[in-house]
C-alpha cells in the first residue's frame, strides 16, 4: 500500500495545504476566530486546511475513514484510518510565529503504518513508514545517543485546559530546568516529536494531548530508533493523553523521575 508514489502524493498534498496556510497567515487576524475553549482557537484556516487534506487523502485511499481535529470521527478496526491535525500550533499561527505544522498519520489494524509531519515555513517534510525507517526530505534520520539527563535537551508543552496535574507538572518542569541541558516549548507537539526523531531534541514530554497531536510524530520517533510511551512507561500514548519520547538510553531515567513527581 505504502510506496514511494504514496509518499510523494502525501508530500504534494501537505505542501499545497502548507502554502495555503502561509498565504493566509498575515490575514488571519482579520478573519473570524471562534474561541472553542481557552487557548484553543479554531479559525477559517484550520477548517479549510482540514477540508483540503480530507479531499486529497480520500482520493489517495478511498476506503479509509478519518479521525480529525475539527471534524471528529473515530478509528475503525476494519478499515484504514487517517489521523490528521490540519494545523498543529494554531496559537503560534494566529500570532504569526512560524512554528506550526501539518500532521498526517495512517492507522491500520491496530498500528500506525505511516506518519508525516510538514513544517511549512521550513519546507521540511518528515515521514516514516512502519518497519522502513524515518526520513527528513528523503534523508534518513535517527534519535540522539545521549546517555545522561544532564546532557539532554528536552521539549514540553504547557497544559491549556487539563489542570488537575498542573502543580505536579510544574515540578517536573522545575526538575527538567535544573537537571537537564535545557527545556524548550515550541508550541507544536508534532514538530517536537519530529525534532526528537531528527536528533535536534533528545526528548519530549507532555500531557493533555489528543491522538491527532501525536500519531504521526510518534511513528517518526519509533522508526528513528526512539521510544514512545505514556508517563507510566507503557504504550497508551495514542489515546492516553500523555506522552514521553526519547532515545532508549534516556527513557528509563526520565520515566523514573517523572513518576516521582506524578505518583509519589
């Protein structure tokens, strides 16, 4: 099902959508913005981007169903399912910060088979195929080999609506600032995960995320040699609203510290 022609068609589609987003970014403040929930904006560009993606992906794989941020849906255990975030980093987009992305993943028979993250402003196309590796603009990528937390550069995201764990999470952030090489907050989980896969970041953690935020990036990290898990170290990262991504050497070290703050 997934060959080079498939990859090229997805690349062409997300480039088209990315160009549309860049073209309209300067105009977004003039458009109606619906405040769906605090810090979670839906714009005309989000919705139009999703329409374009669905239209293109339906032509590519007519039998597939969709789980998408704006239009909803669900995974189908009998049919291939596209998991898409048309504009990951909407708040950055609205404020004309050039860090946002398009995330597209294909889930089939209980596993992720394909994932792509496109960063329009950088024109970087990250993609991964199950058991075939991860790539940036067709060049193979891999996670870092950092062995100590003190040598590792991490990224995270701040919870925007799920606050019961906030105090504990702030302690994790405090620990990360004090005991790692640094902590970054980019504003797009898909880019965070793509950058872990590409070795630009050593790790990423966040909670309160949805499947469309992490599906494509998770496969990128796995195919680049990394580990993806929930905060307990298990594999409920797609639906469990929490994720840790890093290389296999750092993973047990970070999970140990994470659990001290969350569950002690």
